[in-house]
């Protein structure tokens, strides 16, 4: 529940988090371009690996921002949160207990905290935003694994593999968080009505 009902200090931190993501994406894109250009003139194993590392990392950051933007534009918060996809699964409750989600859920940053602000949105809108956030992170999870295939033409398999697996695992945290919190918000709404 704490991810939905954030205080002002937490909202300011999350706003800074959003800005930081855009800045980091720009820096990574710049470094990728620089190392690629320098490697074109001074062929070097180090420069080549650095260009690939910055390129893959830039992809992971830019892809996240792009997927979130496009899914928000496509769905426009028109999601049926009663569909089977969003229903809690039998295994989830035990999984969340083992992962101790209740202990760390309040420490995970929110990209756009205004979407979950109860002063600006109805509970219905917040639940739809939670569903949209889940979809965004599920799509990102799949896209995060795609760079592994770039190891075929570029080599450096471990750079692609490690960054892709860690990136995909990172997004599973947000999927779990949405799936953990949504039933609680729905129960809260039912109690209030």
C-alpha cells in the first residue's frame, strides 16, 4: 500500500529518479557514440568492448523509456483490471512470502508517482495505472533479453548475457510489486464502498 500512498518527500525523490533516468540515458548514448567513433579510428579491443557495453546499457535505458511511453500512449489507461491476466495466481501468495515483498516494496522507486496519487486520481484510475505499469514491465522483460542475440554478430557473449539477464530480473521486481499491491488496493476499494 505504501507505494500507492506516498508522502511529499517520497514523491520528490521519485521525480528526481525520473530525471536521473533521462540524464543517464543521454550520458550512455553519448558514451556509446564516442567510443564507437574512437574505435573506428583506433581499432582496439578495449574500445570495442567499451562501445558494446555502453551501447547495450544505453539500449536497456532507452528501451525502458520508449516502451513506457508507447504503452501509455496505446493503452491510455483503458485496461480491464478484472481480466484473467491481472487476477492473482494461486502460487503468488507463497512466492511473495518467500521473497518477503512486504519488507522491500516501499523502497522501490516509482517512475511516475503522480499516476498513483490518490489526491489526483480515483482508485479505479490508480488500479488501471498499476495494470499498465505491470504490462510495461512485462514487455520490458522480454525486450531486455533480446540483446543476447547480438552476441552472434558482435561477440562478447558475456557482456550481452549479463546485462540482459540482470536487466530482465530488475523488471521482474516491478511486475511482482504491481501484482502484490493491486489485490490490496482492490480490497481497500471494496471495503470503502
